[in-house]
C-alpha cells in the first residue's frame, strides 16, 4: 500500500461534458499523507477533479492511479481499458468525500447515516460499526446527537456528521469540496476545527477545495491554482497564497478577499 507510489496520480486526464472540454492533459500527484488544496475561479474544474476521483464522473481520456493501481481505466497492451464495476468499487472504498451541501440521507438518523456504508459496503458488524460511529460523533462534538434526524441539525452540525460519516469508512483519501461554503459564518469555525484535528491526528491524504485561505495555509502541504482546467502554478501554501507569481493567481486571491 505504502509502496512509494503516489496515493493519487492524474495522468493526462481529460474530461469533456459533450463538446465542453473541462480538463485536458492534466497531470499531478498526491503523495501518501499529503494534503493538497485546489484553488481557482468558479468553473475552473475543481469539483470535476474531486468527482472524478470519487468516480461520480467518468474521465473521457487518460488515467487516474490510486496507489499505483488503476481507478477506472487501465493500460493493457497499449490500449485504454475500462475496469469492471466490481474492481472500481474495490478501490472506491478507500476514498471518502464531503460535499458543499452535506448530502446526508434524509430518511435516516445521524447514527444510521454513519453506519450505512461500513455495514453495507464493508460488511462490518452492526454493533461494532455503531460503537465506532458514536466515537466519531464524539470526536466531531456531536456525541449526544446519534438519534437525531438530519432536519433537527444546523448546517454546521450536518457537515460534522458528514465528516464523521466519511471517516467511518477509514478512508485513505478524503475529498473536501467547499465544505463550509453553504454555512452561516458563525458555524464555519467548528467545521474547520474538526478538519484541522483530522489533519493533525491522521495520515489521510486530502484533496481540498476551499476559499478559507487561512485554513488552506495551516493544513495543506501544497496549493495548486487552477484556471481553465490547467494548473497555473503550484507550491507551498505560504508561497502561492502569500507571494503568488502568476497574474491570474494574484487576481483570484484579490477577488476572494
Ligand atoms: N454535469 C455536468 N454537465 C455539464 N457540464 C458540467 C457538469 N459539471 C460541471 N460542468 C462544467 O464543467 C466546468 C467546471 O465545473 P466545476 O468542476 O464545477 O468547476 P469549479 O468547481 O471549479 O467551480 C464548468 O464549465 C461546468 O459548467
Ligand atoms: Mg466547485
């Protein structure tokens, strides 16, 4: 697993929606335990990148490798071959995603949301999954809300449940897509606090899309600036966010202040 291969490798990734080419010739690696923040204007392809890794979208060209193994498409005898659904599902188990709009199952309690995938995808014992789920809820500051219904929670609480739900799968990779963008400002801090703790206490590799630049600076090892589906510049957070070289990065950072 920790073979020196990158946890995520994008190789010549292309994504078109119909005639619209959103990503082309995209190459980058994420190392084991690395946390990478993607920044860039709306429509630059950040969400598409995360959805490709989560296999919610299918790439139209190139390859994504997870720990050196193909995610959805393999190279066989010089040909690009799509993997079988079962093979894809095997790799996807290692990957968790938290969305801007929480996406909790509305017909389930908080604890049911959390144990659903561990029980049904990983085949874990229900009682053990529940015990672990309650520990995770405790970690995100919601230890007493296991029986609550999502509609009884604030946005910030829903998002902390969504984080606990992703962690319940013991992911190697966590994808965070603007997880605080839909929250009232006073609820943002708790959610970022939980994520800072996850970053500190685990070696989960993360791809993070956020406009919270202080958070990005504190938790990420690398920042990549995207525009038009291309990497415009990348480097250490202090360099890219504090002293951007590219005019488009400067303009973008000014625009979100
Ligand atoms: N399901 C889709 N169908 C068609 N076009 C899409 C779809 N999802 C995203 N796009 C297009 O892909 C481009 C990149 O979108 P997105 O990845 O959401 O950007 P970002 O997250 O950086 O704002 C946009 O032009 C968007 O309209
Ligand atoms: Mg987006």
